């Protein structure tokens, strides 16, 4: 097969499917995870700063400078195995170390991510997790005392996952050291790849959950903006039929409101779109765990329905409300433009009527002037003709007054005919 027949991106697209496999983990082990996001327009950030921060971490632990051209990295930093990934809005660091700390969820287990190194990050920590993976006791009920010790009972979610291959538990709270805790208890003999997939899905679940909930804060900002603009828009719509309010003034007010709505839509469109995408990933990760109830405890889907889904509905409601107000402003603008066009049409028609009356008056005046012109020209022509023909009339014995009387109608008719002919020629020349 000739490689020239392949699309230029064929191999890159296939390799993308295999660039970020789930880790292979053996129990017992500990995973610490960070997600860092720059403030503002993180999608357009300088990714070179992210790479430099990763290189600093590698240098601190004596590892070689990473090659991050593919947007991901995997290497060994002392006892830890590190995985780094660059995403659209954030970067993630996942470190895995064999064994468990002497004290459950000891913050020292996350010492690979030193505090001063985190402060130097080109963004802020948006997710931090510590996941302990241990063996499931022969009697699964034996884990309940530990879960009660580690987590808050009122928000604890504990479930079987992957056809009861493991128990996953967490309360989605942040401990005093800044870590969100999860415990995973796996049955002996569970494949390392399966353990790795469970841990990977938990890390992705928390990361995309918190990223999607950024839309909640944005929804509150949008709600404040819409609460300010909606009364103004309602006032404009209600006054559209009020003849005492000039349509052009209302149109200017509507343009100001529409401009702010369009600005809000442009400013928040990316966040609302990202929120919907992240929410879909969260739902997918929960479904991929294939959870079933453990010891009558709360399931992840139940926790999400009570705590997470209302936040997502709020974000969607704000987006729908913004789009609805945009549509209302567009319809109001069309109605106002129609009203302005009707008013201008009436003004133009009145103007045309005045122009018609003026043209009619000018035509009558023109006819009057033409009649006076015929009389004036005829007067002078009769005078000249009288002087010219008077010697002949005297020789013929005709009185001058008789000559003038006979000459006048002839001259008037000739002048009138000449004027008509000139007018006809001018009319033909215009066409």
C-alpha cells in the first residue's frame, strides 16, 4: 500500500486513540491528582508556561526535561509515576505511588506537589484529589467503620462498580489539607488495568464536575444582567403601541438593550457551551463505572441528582433565558422598524401629495404665463405689423384702425400655433 494514498492526518488521528491510556495500578497504592486552570480565557493561554511548570517539577525530582509536543507526558519521578496532560482549559497532574501512608489520607502522600511549586503554577488549582486503593476485606461490611471515620456520613456516596469488582466511596468534600478524598477497595486478583480505569474515571469525574460547575457562577452573573435589562425591554415592548412615544426614540433604546444582550451572549457563550460538554462527560464517567448500591448507601447518581444536577439546570436556565431575551429583542426590533417604515411611508405619501398639488399649481401658472405670453407677443407683433403695413393700407385707402383690427386675430393665431409647436418639440426632446 502506498503511503501517499493516506490522508496527511491519518496516522495522527489513529495515534490519538492510544496516547492517553489508563494507568495500570496494583493494590495497595495511592494516587494524588491536581488540575490547574488559568483564570480568564484559559483556552487561549500560553501553553509554554504549562510546559515550563512541568519541567520544573521534573527537575526538582531529578528527571529529564519532558518532551511535551503531543500535549501529554508520562515518566517516573522517584517512587512516583507521573502522568501529565494538557486539555483545552486546564492541565492535569496524576502521580501514583505503591503502598498506603501510615495515616489514612496523610497530606505527606502529596508531597510530590510541593506547596511552593503549586504557588508558582501559571494558573490556580481547581481540583485536588487523593485516592487510596486497598484490598476489599472478605466481609465487605468491614469497610463501613473506616468509611465513617474518613468521610461525612450525610454526603457519603459508596457503591459497587464494574460488576462488583470494587467499592468506591467518597463524600465530595475538601479536607483541611485541601484534598478531596476517595477510597477504592478492590477484590484480590482484580486486573491492574481495571484498577487503573476506576481511578482514572474518578479523577475525570471530579475534574469535569468542577469544570462544569464554573457555569453556575457564570449563570448567576447572567441572571443579574438579565434582571437589569428585562424591565427595560418590557417597557419598550409595552410602549410600542403608544403613539406619544416616537418610534425612532424607542428604536434607539431597544438598540442599546440589544447591544448589551449580544455582548452578554458573546461573553458567556463559550462557558455555557463548555458546561454542557463537561456535564456530558460527567454523566458518561458515572455511567462507565456501572455502579450498584453498596450496603444501602447513597449512590453516585443519587448524589448527583441532589447536588449536581440542580446546578446544571440553573446554568441551562440562564442560557435559555438569555437566548429568549435575544429573540424577544429581535422581534421587538422588527416590529419597531415596521412601525418606523409605516410612519415614514405616511410622511412620504403626504410629501408626494404636497408635491402633486405644487406641480398642479405650477402647471396652471404655466398655462397662465403661456396665455399672457401669447397676448404680449401678439401685441408687439400687431404693433410691428401695423407699422410695416400702414403705407400699403394708406395707398389702398384702408384706415389704420381697420388694418389693426384685421391683423390682430391673424397674429394671435400664428403666435399661439408657434408656441404650441415649440412646446411639442421640447416635450419630444425630453423623451
